[in-house]
């Protein structure tokens, strides 16, 4: 009996039999798991397994249809994020919830403003931010504009924002998706330090090596259900992969040698300035041949984004030429590029890849809606062709959604990415430019 009481006292959060339904799909099906105080608990699953949905329920962004939550062994009702925050739950979303033109301090106090009389007391807020930053080893400048910060530092701000609100349960949704390997290692150090100070962490991911590196326990989800709980010390990457997908998985794929053919994309002496009018691409030249993959590597902020925007017609080029299939392409004309065989999987799917309120069928014809068979010469839409296209692509690319008429914004991040990939492959591009395509 004493042992049972001790175990109960050690739980920060318990999720009991939670079910969440959306029209046509059960996103979470009778899910139960517990989070111990001061542990890193990984929530593992494929894209669309229900991990983020479950945490959005825990954080009060969605209401569960069945089930209950216990915090410190007491049943609680979470009817919105304000309830979750009051119970000490903080969440860092995969897509950060920061306002770029605000300072670090302004973002952190938003919704929890410190006032002095009728004015904001930013001085006191900054003092508290510096105190928390130092305590947890998360140094940031409270006066820095968020839009000028590297992605890894922006993530730090999100974590500090939760700690500023006294979070002792921290949910990190795919936190390494936008980080460099070194930034990811820095994050793991921060996570370990937080648990030493009593913070409990739920770590949502589908990256097996990260789990084995940092997690204390793992809960595996598949198609909305919990299929098992395991300690990293009792398994390996192969075992986790098998639990995650329900079958044996090849973790290593033999790469066949390339057989390059004719040049399909040629870049000559390209120079590009960024939004501050600073030259970030300096006399760059390269070529891509049919049948090969050219990788472009580098730490974020070194011109990759500007280069991709120029290649896809989204940014002005200061000098140089780009040839697509032997033709010099006009700058800043994305439609021309699509019509001449260029596909693009953008870095930020929400800003540049999808129209989130639109349904899947419409998103899958965003760059071909005016072409046959989706429209006739009079630009009259062929609804049947649009729906048929979406249905076939959903099946071909295993896009998990109730149907082609659900809005793109309701899908998991991984399934949103599949929608973009399906659309871009559907018009058989000669050249596909994929910027961070494996972000879940």
C-alpha cells in the first residue's frame, strides 16, 4: 500500500482513457499514459499517429470526447489553454507561437502582462526574464526582436515563455524539426537541466536516435492508439521502429549510384541580397543533371532560403542567370516556372505550401487549377476531376484524412507535408526543389 502511494505521489500527469474524434476519424482512441515528476517521457509515432492531437487535448486546445486527466493525483478539468497554464502545463508547438516584430520580453509577457498603474512594467518583466534565463541556463536578450533571432534561440524563448508562467509540465512538439544537429544537442542539454530542477517533459518525436539519447520512458502510438510503453534501455532503434509501424522496418537503405544525364538546371554567377539589402549569395554557380540529387548544406541563415526563393521565382536576383531545361528563366514569375517543369516543396508549409482553410482537393491543384482537366478554356472548374485527383493522391501518398474535403489545417504536420509532396509530384516536374522536406 505504501509502495502504491509512493508511485502515485511521483506522477505529475496522468492521462486516462482519452478519446478524441473528428468528423470521419478517431484521432485518439482510449489513450492512457502517465508522466513522472522530473522525467523526459517520449511520445513516439508516425506522422498522423495522434501524438500532437493528444497533447493539444492536454493543453486545452481541443476538448476530449471521453477520458480524464489527473495532475498531482487529482482529477482536473481542462477547458482551454488558460486552465492548462494554471495547472502548470506549458507547450512549445512545432510551429512557434511568437510575434516576429515583438521583442523577447514582449512575447514572453503577452497574456500575462506585468503592469505598474496603467502602464506595462517592462523593467520588472525583464528582470524576471533574466532571472529565469540564468536559473535554467537559457540565456536570451529580453530586448532582442524575435525576427532577428536564429530558430534555436526562438525555441529557447518559447521554453522560457512557458517557464515564465510557472510551468512544471512542459510539452515539446517535434522540437528538433527546425534545429541543426548542434542546436538539437544544446536542446537536449537544456531538457536534462530542466528535469534536474523538477520540470517534467513530454517529448513528441518520430526520431528514434533522439529518443534513445534523451528519453527516460517511451510511449508508442500507432493510428490513434497506444501500442506500448518501454524504457530506452530495454530496446533499440529497430525495436522502436517495429512498434511504431507494426512491421519490420529497414533502417538502412542501399543507395544506388546515380546515372546523370542532360543538364536540367543551371545557375550562373548568381548574386542575391536579403531583405536588409545585404548580399547573401555571392557569385554562386552550379548545375543539376537529370537523374541526380544535388544537396545544399549549411547552417540556417547562410543564404539557403534566399537561393531557394530565387530559384522558385519568389525573390529578385541582383545579377546572374538561371537556366531551366536550357531556357533562361524570367525572375519573379512562379507560374512560368511551374509550367516549364519546376516543382517546389517549401521550407515553411504554412506560409508558402498550403492554404490552411482550403480543403485538400483545392490545395492539391493550387498551381494547376486553371489547366486541363481541372478547368476548361472558359476557366470553368471541373469539380469531379479535382476530387478524383485528390482521392487518387491521398491513396498513393498515404495521406491520412477523413476525405478530400477536410481543411488542410486539421491535418497533422506530417500529413500536411504529404499533401505538398503529392501535389508537386503530380505534375511530373523536371526539377524538384525541396527545402527541408522531411520536417514532420
